[in-house]
C-alpha cells in the first residue's frame, strides 16, 4: 500500500526585541522536535457506471501526491503583495483556484512523485480539449466544518472515449483555473491537448490502468483534507 502524501505546514519564527534600555533579546519558536503540523492529504475515489448502475470491479480508491507545484501554490495563495506602478494596492500573489481535472494514460511510465510537472500521456476528454472543468461549487463533506473539500467530475459516456475504441486510464491531475502564461491570472487557461505539456498539476495520482468505453460514465471524487 502506498503511504498517504502529507504536506506539513509547521509554525516557526523569530522575534527580536530592541530598545535604548533593553538588551537585545531574541525569542524563537517552532524548534520543538514535534511542532504543530497542519497536514494536507488527498484521497481519490473513482467508479464507472453503465446505464446508471455501478460496474463491478470499477471502483478505485487511493491517495495522491501533492506536488511541488501544489506546495508553491499554497504558499503564494495565502500571501499578499503590493502591486501597481507606483506600488499601491495590496493583492494576493495568486488569485486562481482549483478548477480543472486532467486524465491520462501514463501506463506506469511516471512515478507518483512531488516532482511531477505534467501528466505522462494526457488524453482529451472531448474533441481536442484536455482539461475538464470541475463541478462548481465543490462540497464540504464535514460541514459545518470546512476542513475537507471535495471536487467532483462526471465524464459522460461520450467523453474521453470517442467512437467504439476503448481507452485506458491510469493517471489524473488537479489543476487551477490560472493561466501559467500570464502569471497564473485566473481564467482563461489554455485547456487544449496541444498545450498539455505546459500544464503542471497541483495534485497527481497514478493507478493500475482500467478501461473506459463509450457505454460507461466515469465519476471522480477528489478530496483534499486539511
């Protein structure tokens, strides 16, 4: 069994006191061997249905890896900067939010690793479009607590699968709606298959391949737990 990926956010810092009659004093925190850790975990559930009924053996569940791209996103998303010329307005470093899911057939060619910067073998979900929009709004399974967010996408029978040819699926990625080409400003993001190699996922999961046909729909639930 693969270990569940955790993004540890520890609380640490330094405070230094100065004054004409106060001896310089520095206080540090967060040096305890077991500081407070906020863990970010991902869990993916998938199931296929035929005419509304679950296909036996199609249910898949497992953890994902939160990539270095995702770690950077979290750091910038909760921080502000002074923008403008001359600098005046205070704005977030990142304004984009989780908005898309991508499907691929890595075929085991790519490890589930924090260094993942793209899907190994991206697949279009319709036409020449790679990234599929997630349902809006997401849900919060632990409501009224909002410490877990659940993203959902249902791929219809005629999505991913084109014509009568079956398609093998073995990797998924979560992406924001920000355009990397414009410093991740929110929509529009290039969602085409032609630009898939430039799409770095926040979260990534790889699994044993399974086959989708145009008689099957695919539901994906992706939980991010804090």
